[in-house]
């Protein structure tokens, strides 16, 4: 990047900067648009009266405030844009800074990992942070799982939550109906989810692009609707309650005599279970990561990436694209199922509400924002998205608004994600990161 | 037989509404190749604006229904079209030449924004209105007392749909804008070299799509007598399903898909179970795509090697 | 049949709707020779290739591969990836289809997918890092290295394929096809867009493949200098039918071929030739 001169910037400086009048005019237009947009939606509030009849009241104050905000905001944005220069400007970064950045990038993964291991130690008494950590790690795992499908194989899956749901319900139902332990159910949940992946994938994987997207989305909805309506099995909208908590390989984490605390001779604390869950999901996430990294270096993983790059060329090289896609789908689904089983045991209660399209969109956003295919990127994106989401918990009703806006802005800021490089899976002389401009994103 | 006829009518009416929304999806897909996930919410906004303007007009003492309907229709189309334009301007245009998934996620984000925005602005409760158009015709009265009815609302919905569809087909086939749109669909670079204002054409596509969604929103309000902030999601997914079923990118396909989804949903509810009507619609989508990978009227993808 | 052919195209026809792209085409590609398929634009050459490599199902006729061990395979009965996997027919594309976001080395590794899949015990042995897998992987890297060396790209093994110059990409695509260890290599305009020096390097590479490998080559080419230099046998097509066949020298002197290329009547072409002579 540094090699390219900053000529783009130079040329923009040559053209006269838009004056105050221009900015004012632009802001005025924005305000006018805002006035029309908000006129009825904000200027008028509908409310059902005491007699059930719908009435309305006007809120011209709010409307004026909103329009003024847009006017002011538009001026600020325009000024910022002038100060920052045109979008796409190539900036000179001194080589020393660049190498520093590269070093930081290499260092960030181990630092993050060590920090994650230490979280339960540092924040032992901060229940909230531990819970948040578990949540973030769950999404890291889901992100890594979906990354196999979307990031590596380039197949757009908008119904990933279905496999998460299959995993969660597999564990919940097996445990509550047959008393199976978590450690037996965990692999079963993964296998069942993978089986579902194959079941869906087999007929639909010859579809391409957005046709595949809508079919996966439809599948996600079908699973959710079946869960809601098959009341006798799933409890319908009420969900499944009383899902057993995980044991420490057979030793329950309870205050009783046979509990882990008593056996170790330490005082019982509910935090033990939280810490245990934290390390459990960390282990599951790291397993996902390890397997994915290994698979990338195996022929199957390379075939996934080749499929993303050029499916026709793959066929010409004798690669069975159908089975290759299926394995990607099944692998991703399996990780989703494992995460689902964990989710069920952590919550102790699951209902269809946890498995909406929002979840699929969120996980997909994590994968894309992470930089498709990058393991570290996905982890960082999960941290940013889930952590950021939590920051706005206080804003309760504005949360989705802020979240949606953040998604839009992040995409505009970094369409290729936080980590925009692909690391080769094998090298002769030295490993060179490949710019994401070259990497295709698949059309399946 | 009478029961079936009644369900057929109901299904066609519902299908018309889906079809109107589906056209917006299919147009945007045809021209910029992206799924406009916010389109369902544009439909919802259209419904709200129709509702609010209706309330205001009534409180002003207007009673002549056709005038009210006409004004509501125009206001809803105008303001909703501006929503469509703004969404494109903010969330999609900066990502025009970006990677395929970025605009899609931006659209999903925009959909969250719109849903939450109307939830905050108008509250989470369902907004009911008393029936605006009443009356209808009895088509046939069976011996067992079952009556096949065609209500005035249903007539209005179907006629509006047919008129708009005709208008729109004419627009695409005969006008300058339509020609520009078709040119941009084929090759944006070439179109701009030949003097087509690509940005403007794409904006207009969103504007038209949103205006049609507003009409659908208003029809929904008339037909069901209520709107709520979450209705955009389900209707959006159904309409998108309809667009894909018909073959995305094809206008008659969108309408056909809409009608089919409406019919499947209604008939399934009537004869099997209401709970599984959406499952039925989605399953049929999957089955159709397995056998016709580009939908019913979609052009088969030709793979050049 | 008197000559030993690896590929026998027999009465091949391909219609798209009402358009007849290939009409009753019969020719053979000799074993361990270079056969060129030439003809004006739109003659149906690429369609023939797409039929041979399974991207199209022929409307009629048969395509037969005879391997060195005498095993015969009807190509029109196999579909897409099996053509490469079982019939061992590899191809390149008119507009290069490398995996641009993967390195040159990775491109060659992907080409060895089927062999490596078996060696990795369908992934499971590979996942646990079994020694048998490791040695198989090492052999695959060695084969890739060998080909990178042959095409002069050893130094750039770790560069993204999409970053390589055009000529290098062309050669890399051929090397990638060769890494599938094919019996028949089909090249679709390998010299298109190359400069004179790159064309010469390409010719050298193809001649070397013929001399050193057990691979027969079938190529479509417009660059007559390449065709005349390396081909053992030339088949000329026009409007979907074969109009001539023979050695490069025979083709050069065939009035029908000249007529097809100059777009003139046969008599005129003969007149042109005679006036030149």
C-alpha cells in the first residue's frame, strides 16, 4: 500500500474545496428530506384510545428536533468528509509504522488467547463480565462454524440458526426425556446438526448465489416454525425447561456431598459453574478453530477455497463439487449444533424465540465483518458486535436501531471486513498474505 | 366446491399483495443484483403512513371514501418512495461496486433500523382501524348455506394490482426510464458510456419499488384492518420467496410467484392446518427450486466456459 | 483404425435450440502427439472442447478415450468432474480460470485433490496428522515444485495467482492441468494474448510435455505460428463441420482452409494461391 503514491489525495486537493454555501445547501436538502420522511412517522403518534378506537396526537417538537439534528449532522458529516478527503484515498503509511502494525497483528492472537484464559481469574467476582464472556465466546464459535460455509466454501447460508436450534433441542430433548448426560449429548447434537446440514444441502446445493441464500433462509424459518408448532415434542412457544446443567465429567457442580466442591474440599459457590461454563465454551470454540485450521491445510479445505474461487475450474480438475459443498455445509452445521447444545445447557431453558432470523443475520454479520475466512477477524468481530451490543443495553429500545446503523456503517467502512487478508495454506519460501481484492467470495 | 371458490378468491387477493411487494424485490435484484432485505420494512412503513394519513384525513372531517383513499394512496406512495430513495442513498450506494455480501448485510442492518424506528416512533402495539370499505357481493349461495362472497375490499385490491401492473409493464417496456433500467440491468458500465445516468436509474428503481410496496402496505391495511411494526419481516420474506419462486429478475414471475404463495398459504390453511401454512409455502419454494433452479419464469443461467 | 488414437470423436453433433454448433464431426487425436483444432471464430471449436470435457452433453455422436492400458471410456456418458477424475482428461480455459486468491503453489495442490483426498484418508487421517498423509503431502508439494520449475515460476510459488503476469497465468493453468496427471490435455487457445516471447516459451513447454510426459495434447489455437511449429496433426473446422485434416504442411496448402479463413470462394482462394506461386 505504501508503495502507491498519494496522488489521489493530490488531485483532490487541486479541485477547489466546496464552500460553505455548498455545505449549507446540501444540509438544507437533507433536512428537507428528513422533514418529509419524519413528518407522519414522528410528527404524528397513533395510539389506541380507551374505547379501542385509534386516535393520534401531534409531536411537532420532536419532529423539529429530528430535522434540526439531521441538518446539523449533515453539516458535520460534510465537514468531516472534507477534512478526511475523498473516500478511497490512499494514504502513505511509513514503513516503520507498517511493520509495527504487522507485528501487532501477529501478536494480537496470542495476547487475546492468554487474556481470554485469564478472564475468569481476573473477573472472578464479576458475574456480569463472565456471562458476557460466555456470550461472546458462543458467538465466536458460531462465527467460526459459519465461516467454514461462507468464508471458506463461499456458500451463502442465511439459515445457520437452524443448526444451532437443532443442536440445542437435541440436547434439551435427549436430556429431559431420556436423562442422557451432556457429554453423551454433545457429540450427538453435533452429528444430528451435521445430518440436518446434509439433508438440506443434498437437494439444494446445486442452486447458486441468491437462490441458495433464500432456500437456507426458508429452511431456517421452517425449522423454527416446526419447533413452534410441534407442541407435543418441543413444547411449542413455551420451550423446554429444566434442561440439566453440565457435570464436570460426571461430577455434578452442586452444593451436595457428591458435588465437585465437596469432593475437592472447597466451599461451594455458584461462580464455579459459571467459570466451568466459560472454559467449556472456550474449549469448544478452540476445538472449532483448531479443526478449521487443520482442515484448511487438508485437501478438503483447499477444495472449499478453490470452490469459492472458481467452481467451473474445480470441476475441470476432477473435484466433486457436490460432495465438497456438502462437507462444508455439514462441518459448519456440526459446529453450530455443538454451540447449540452448549447454549441449551447454559440457559437451562430454550424456546423458539432464541432461534430467529436475527441470530442468523448476526452470525453472518460477524463472519463478514471479520473478513471472510479469517479466524482472528471473526473472533474480533464477535467481540466488537456482541460487546458493542451490550454497551447499548441501557438504551433498551434503541438497541436494534443502533445495532442496525452500526452494521450499515461498518459495512461501508470495511466492506471486506476487519482482517482483509487471506493467509496461504502452504508455502515454499515464505508465507505472504494475499490481498482480499484478489480473493473471490464465491457465488454459491 | 363453494368453499374452494371462496378460498381461491381469498388466496388471489393475498397473492396480489405479495406480488406487489415481490415486484420491488425483483426489480432491485434485476438491476443491482442484491437482495434488498429492507424492502419488507419499506412495505411496513407504507402501511403505517397509510394508516396515519387516513386517521388525519378522517379527523379533518373528510367522509367521501374514494377521495380519502386516493389521497391516502398518493401520500403513502410519495413518502414511502422517499424512504426507498433514502435507504438506497445511505446504505447501498456507497457499496455499489463492493463485494456481494457487503450490501446484503448493509440491507439487513437497514431492515433492523427501520423495524426499530417504527417501533420507537409508533409503539409496539398492533394498530387496528375500523373497516374502511364495507360491503360486497354474494356470488353464490350453496344449498348448505355456505356463501361465496367477494367483498369490495377484495375487488379494490385486485383492481389496483392489475392497474399498477399494467402501468408498470408499460413503464418498463415503453418509456425512456424503462429502457434505461433494462440497459443498466444488462451492463452498467456500457449503459453509462452510452449516456444513461446509472445512479439516477438505480435510484428510480428503488423509488418505484418502494411506491409499489406502499400500495401493498395500504392494501394490507384495508384488507386486514391493522398494521404493526413487525409485519414487514414476515411479509418481506414471503414476498421475496414469491420473487424467487417466479424467477427473480422477472416481473411477470414476481406476480405469478406472489399469487402462488398467496394461494398455497390460503388453501393450506383452509384444508390442512393454519399453523403450518408458512412451512408449506417455504417447502414448495424449496421443491420448485430443486426442479427449476432459476424459478418458474427465470432465465436459465448459462454458464460460459 | 490404423493410427493409435487416444481420443476418437465420432459423428459428434451439438445443437443449441435451432442452432447447429457442431455437425457430424469425426476426427481422432493421436497418442502422445499434439493435435490442433483450428478454424475461424464461431467455427464450433470451443463447443467441441466443452463436449469432450463434459460441460455440454453432445446432441449426438460419441467421444471415446482409449487409455494406454487399453481401457476405453465413452466421455459422453460421464458428467463434469468424472471426466477429469476417471477419464483423465484435463483442460484449460480460453479466459484463464485460475484460483486468483490462492497462491501458485496452492493452485497446483488443488489440482492433486483426488489423489490427496485418498492419501488423507478422506480427511480423517490428515486431521490427526498421520505419517502416511504427511509423506503424501510432501510428494504433492514436490510434484508442484517440479511443475513450477518447468514453467519458470518456482520463485513466485507463494504469490497469489491473480497477481501473476498474464503469460505466467497461462502457463500456470497448464501446469495445474498437468498436475492432475492427465492422459489427454485439452488447451483452449493457450497462446491468446501472449507476446512473441511468451508464445515461444509456451511452444517449448508443450513440446516438452509431449517429449517427457505420457500426455497427448489437443489444442485450439488461432496463433498459426504456434500451430505450425508444434502440431503433429491439424483439424480444421468451419461452421461446425470438419473441412480439412492433415499435417501442418498439408493444411497450409489446402485451398478450402484458405477460403475459410479469407472468407472467399474456393475458386478465388485457388486463384490467390496460384497468383502467389
